């Protein structure tokens, strides 16, 4: 990461990406850095699953994201005017599926996802998580600004990043790390192919931004393999 003065010398604006975990940053951080011209934009990445936190509600979710932007600004000695955009990428984890698609399985260890159902030993906890995540995502997907009017949009990976990028559900942490590095290594050297992959694959949800969010809320689509990141890439 660059210090504030170095950053200002190299780039005019900062695009802040908020992702959920380290493998998300490993897979996409370098690629997005290369998609923007380095003389004009510097990409910063922050990791954190905000929408699933028990303390997060529609009434405070934008404030929490604003706190992240402010913390990055303070750490890098940046002003509001140094930010071009905040891009938030979330795993849906089946947030919009009906409760009957969540199967109570007492012998189930870790949560197991399929494209139609979630299997868990604690159905109540997953129902509660999904309801909370739904409310927060409904708020965020209709929001266009955070912290002093910085442009903001949220994009989804369904059911999660591993599902979209590698067509793998229920990956171990070791598998996530391995797949992320392989994906980044290849597509950071083939940016045109990355754009093609994200915008013209079976999982690509194209069209107007808000329409892509209405699409994913239907039935069990938030467990199926879908992604609206093409809206950003275009």
C-alpha cells in the first residue's frame, strides 16, 4: 500500500473496493488495479462482511460504510475529493431464498450450499441471517452515495465469489486461496478475457443496474450462479 503523499503523486483519484474476505482481494484486487489507468486512479481494497453483521441494520449500514471510507482516508491522509467511487462486492449466500429452502439437518457440520437449498444444523440462525442481509442489501442497492456524497454501488456474487469465478460451491479456505491466486495470475495478464468472462458468461446478469437487483431476488436465484459485476466493468 502507498502512503498518502506517494499516492497523490501517482494517481488523481482513489477507487475503494470493499470485499468480504482475503480470497476476494486475492482474486480481484490486482485485476481491478490494472483495469484503471494508474496515472489517474489508484485502487484501495478493504475487507469486511458488513451486511451479515448482527449489529448492522438498514438504519446504520450506510454509516458503517462511511466509517470504512473515513478510516481509509485517515490512514492514507486523503480528502473526500480524492475518492472517485466506492465499489462494494458482496456474496449473496442465498439471502433472498424462501425459508422453506433452508433445510434443518441436525447432523450437518459446516453450512452446505446447493443451487436450490441450504443445509444447516441451525435453520433459525440462517433464516435470521438471511432476513438481516436482505434488509441491508435492499437499502444498499438503492443507495448511490456514501460519506460526503462519494458515488457508491454494490454488486453481487451468487451464491458467492467462488461459485461465480470458479464454479465451485462449498470450497475450503485452502481451495479458495489456491483458486484465487490462479484466477488473478491468469486474468491480470489477460484483461480483455476477464471482461469477456464477467460480461458474457452464463452467470452474467446484464442490463440496468437496479433491474439486476430485482432479478436476483426471485425464488432461489441468490443461490444460483449469477453476478452483476458487468455493470461496473462496462
